[in-house]
């Protein structure tokens, strides 16, 4: 084994030092991932423990309702219908759905993919739109002052109200694209609507984040607005943008699911949750399983963005914000 | 032709408003090509402002500035000067080498030339093994050396330096002074240098410009004649004479 300090040639030494720090980096990353997996596992166990204890606690007091009226009157009941035992939830996943073949987990997986497609399409369009807006607003303080109130106001429209509208428009009026407009694309618009906002607002903050001495440096090089954007403003905004992407991606999943539910679009997790809610009494485990899948989809999307963020920012020797 | 000509320049920030500041008042100064001129004076006397005016990062409220016979703005557009600021201002997402290459990139140099040049510059500031590091891994003084390397990378004929050695320890500082003098002699660059250190001003300059505050004015210009600098210059009686003269001028300015 070559010792770093014992090597005379500076180039060889630099190379050895680089390899050494790369190894240390990989070890640190592996350690961090392991720690996160363990923490996540403990978190799931904790949730299960709370669920089980509440269920036991509620059940024990359920028949005392007339003497001790808190349980049953103010707190949710905890019988097997409202809170199916955890094994039942896992059981529902392995059983086929009524009138269908294959396990419910398989069906849910397909439906999660359907919702994921809506989410990703909406997210990508939302990022492009948000970034374009952020750049336009950073470029012109006139636009910034004029448009920002409307951008903020756009988010006060309740999602549940616009979802059916968008789907109806999509069916009737969106025929100018070279491809056939499908209902899932309307749901994507809802994800876009939730994505563009944090991207535009955080992106604008990021684009305006360079310190004055850095802007002066670019000015001293007589660099115009576009070179300054690509070499200074945009790279400076990356940590802000990733913070927005994490927010936007999880919001997009929620938007897609709520969109499916409120607009009655079939094929995704939202529709599944709706139909399992309607036949709740015949299989409460199925609803819980569907909701768990929706939560996992949100967590998965968040983790993917976080991983990309770590990769990009780490390669630039910096840290994520938030 | 003068390298820099500052004619009756005044700078008033926020003119006519409550926070109006008269930063520079009627400054007149001609700097010859190849000259090394140092600006010294109490904090807030307008040294940085004067340098920014020459760099055309600010425009004068009155008067005019020419650089290499052109307007200061044209000189900026033509990249006639390199600038090192009071703060290093490196881009944290770029490696050290890429930071030095930034002006070269903007000037359209090809990758191989840029690499060669940044390697040379890293040798010059005695940090050859740090090219692939990110600025956050460097001490403040090392970052400042990288900023100096960046300002020298494209061989500008005029160097504007705002307290570039303020963050360095004494030995590195003397070393950088020697290096700067060597570069200056080798390249026939004109240097306008801001400092708070009297010995630094004396060892480096042909002329020391002493400024007084509120509003910023030139109160005295002290010529220094140390001839060719060597390791012994810092112990030369001429050097101490220069130090004494500058100190007395500064005392007069501060009313001591
Ligand atoms: N952009 C600005 N807007 C308003 N006032 C300014 C601006 N820049 C500088 N000033 C004022 O001009 C005066 C001179 O500032 P300047 O930075 O040139 O001083 P300095 O001599 O470089 O001081 P120091 O030695 O502390 O760096 C100060 O009173 C400062 O407050
Ligand atoms: Mg200053």
C-alpha cells in the first residue's frame, strides 16, 4: 500500500489524496443511507405501535361508553371495522380484489404507476413553467411587481374545485394537440398547477441570491444578462430549486390523487381509494392498504428527488438547504 | 498616455435623498502606464468607491475617467483590467481551477488553454495541488490567493486590487507582495492597489495616495523611490523614511 505522505511527486500525491477522499465520501454515504433506512424502519414500527395501542385502548373502553363518554363520542371508535387489525391490512394486499384475479398488491402497483405517470408529467411541465416564470421575473422587476400577486393568488383556488373543471375542459376543448387528450393528462395539469408555484417563487429567490460582489465580478467581465444567468444566477439557485422540487413533487402526488377522486378519473390510486371507501364495510383492510400505497408513492417520489439533489450538490461540493 | 486618468471626479450616492453620501469629492489623479499606485486612508474615505469608478462598476456624479485612453466603460467592455475585490467572491460550486478559468471561459478560450493557464496561475499563488478542490475547503487567505490568480489569469494591462491581502497572515502576505512585485515587473502591468497597511503601501508603490474622509479627497501624494526591490529592501533606511512619511500624512488626515 502506498502512503500518501511518503510520495514525492506532487501529481501522484494529488491523485492519491483524491482517491482517499473519494473512498471516505463513499463510506460516509453508505453510513448515511444505512442510518436513514434504520430510522425509517423505527418510524414505521412506532406508527404501528401507536395504532395497536390506540386500538387496544379504544376497544377496552368501548363498552363503557355510557359511563365514560370520551371514547365513542369525541374520539374515533376503535372496533375492527374502523381500525382493522394490522394483519388484516397485509392480508388484503395478498388477497385478490372481489371479482378480480391476482393479488391486490399487484393491482395497487399498477394503479400507483398510473398515478405516478400523471405526477411525473405534471411535475416536469410545472418545473419548466416555474423556471421560465422565475427567469422572467428575475429579468424584469416590472414583471416581478406585476405578476407576483397573481401567481400567489392562483394558489388560493381550491384544488377540489378546479379538478372537475379541468377534466371537463380536457374532454370538450383540448383538441389542439397532435395527440389525443386523455383524462390522466387533465389530472397532470393539476400536478402542474401545484408544482409551478414553489418552483417559481423559490427559483426567483435563488436567482436573486448571488452576493453583490459576485454580480460585480460578472459585470467587470462585461458579461451580459444571459452569461450571468448561466454561470452565476442559475447555479446559485440550485439549492433553492431542489428545496422547491421536494415540496412540489410530494404536492404533485397529492394533487394527482385528489384530482382523480374529485374528477372521477379512473385508473389510479385516487380512484382506488374512492371505491374502497364506498365498500368500506366489506373490507376495511383494503382501504388502509390503498392509503398506505398512496403514502409510499409520496415518500418514494420525495426520496428520488432527495437522491438527485445529493448527487448534484455533492458533486459541486455544497450542501442542501432545509 | 496615462493608463488611468481621473479628472475632477465626484461621487454622491443617493443624491437628494435623506441618506445622501458624498463619497468622493473632486479627485484629480493621473496614473502612468506601468506605475504602481497605492490608495491608503481611514475606513470609509472612499478608496473602494474610487476603484469601482475606475472599473466602471459605478459612474461618477461629476468629472470623467479614462482608462488606456478610452472611457472607463469602454475599457470595461474591452476587458482592459482585472479586479480583485475586498472579498474573494469565489463561486462555491466551481472548483478552484474552474474559478480561475471563469474569465477565460467568458472570453471564449478553449478548454486546453484554460487548463494550462489555471495550472500556471495555481503555481504562481503557490497552491498547485488545490485545483480540484472547492472553495469551501480552503482557508480565507487561500481563497483570496485564488481570487488574485483569477484577476491575473488573462494578463490584463491594468490591475485593480482592493485590499487583496487583508485576510492573509504576515508571512504569506510578504510572500504575495514579493510575487505581485515580480509579476508587476515582468508584465509591465499598471496597478492601482488599496490597502490599510503602511509598510505594504511603501514596499509596493511608486506613489502612495493618502486620502481623507467625509468627503473622500486626496490629501497628499507621496512618491516612493526604493529602486529595485530585494529581500533587504524592508530593512533599507529609505523604506523606513517612506513609512514615516506616510504615517505622518495619515495622522494629519485623522487629526491626531
Ligand atoms: N453603494 C453605496 N451606496 C451608498 N453609499 C455607499 C455605497 N458604497 C459606498 N458608500 C459610502 O461611501 C463611503 C465610502 O465607502 P468606501 O467603501 O469607498 O470606503 P473605503 O475607503 O473603501 O472603506 P474601507 O477601508 O472600510 O473599505 C462610505 O461612507 C460608504 O458608506
Ligand atoms: Mg473598501
